[in-house]
C-alpha cells in the first residue's frame, strides 16, 4: 500500500531537527516544501503529560467523544467484520491502537488498521524508540490514493483535524477521495475545528501581506517558507524576519471567509473556515453528516477552540 513517491526524514545533527529530503510532487511542485520544523510539530504527540484540556488532541481523545454521539452503534452497524480502516494524517503513535479498540468495542472484530501521512512519522518515532502498534503505516497523499486503494474498498476513514493542517485547495480533493474509497456502508470519522477560535487573534489580510512584506499569499502553502521566492526559500534570515512579522497572526481572505493562523513552529500554517464551509465541502464530495459531537478545548497555541467530531456517510 506504499506510494512510489515518499518523503523521508533525515536528521541534521547540527540543527537537531528532522528535514524533509523528498516529498510527493504534489507538495514539492507547485505547492511548496510542506511543513517546516517537523520535529517541533511531532514532539507534541509524544509528550508524557498530554491531556485533553491543554494538549493538541489525538485520535484516541476524539474517538472518546464520538462514542458519546447518540445512536453511534446503530450508525456503525453496517460495517462488516474484519474491516479495512484508514487513518489519514497519523501524527500520534497510538492512533492505530485507539481506532482498533474503538472498532472492537462496538462489536466489530479483527479490524485491519492502515495509516498514511505526508511526513514519514514512523521513522521519526523510531528515532525516539517509539513504535506505532497495530498499524500498517505508509507515506501517502490523501488527495490521491488511487495507487493504493480502489473504489469502495475501505470501511472506515478517520481524520483527526487533518483539514485544519491541510491547505484549502486540498480540502475538496481529500474529501472526494474519502467518498471514493468508502464502501457503501462505510463511515468517515472526521474531526475539524471552525474559525471561531482565531477571530480574536491579530489579523492581516492577504493584500497587506503583499503590500507590506512583498509576499503573495498562496492558498496551497503549508508554511511561511512556501511564500518566499524560489531562490529565497532557504534564506534563514529572511524566513526569520517574515516569521517575526507574522507569527501568531491570522492571514485573512475575507472574500472566501478563510483564516490562516501562523504558528510559532517554524511558521507552519493552520487553516480554518466556518462550519458551513466544511458542510459545503462534504456535500460537494458526496458525503453528509450522520452524527456529530461538539466540545471545546485548548490547542497547542493556547487558543480555546470548538471541536466537531462527525460521523459521515455517503450520499446515495
């Protein structure tokens, strides 16, 4: 199930960070280089003091909320025994184990758990002596899984806030692939956060970014480095200068009602839209919300956010 083009992490002992040395063509051209400072991003998921109120959630936490949805067992009753389950965007080592236990708890035996991510999470974790139990992991691109998964071949697709980590231009292709690979009775367990949480942050429009910094905001970008000219992408001084100007701010496209938070982790971006926009993307993809649980929590940036955990079904 491994795609041919795979990113690999190489460790730079001088900088003590992991660097993407090769990434899928969809990300390297034309979209850019992908996440920056990967080690800082992933270390959050191996903290020993993780808890629901002060930590970035993992799939296990999200599934504990999905369990609370009224009628959840009936919603999942059509899933066959020995189901194939796919986690898209798998950054926590225990996500596969959590999904397996969740599936078995509702009476479905022998789930086969696969997981993909654009980052070679498995290699990163092994450098810390951590494995991904009960999980077959491969590097993959959630916008195009045709080389790995045929139509109607997957029983459960799980995403834990993948849409908040992926550029806007990928949202519709990602969800169209979910619809394509799900079996007729299959379900999507999809979690996301809307834009309410970052409306109180200092905002700057795309036009201001271009006027004041000379940078055109590209809605395919993952991080600040992706906004720099090709010949300046590895200019650390320039990147640091732009990061100092933008970190913690929200880049706003008012016309599309899109909000991009610039985090302090190497200037990575997080992506937010109104709940109605996510619903529109789901409907355009041929999916609809069958059940939902909503709660609030504090993310890694100290921002209180509303989290939607949904069960999706294919529209017949």
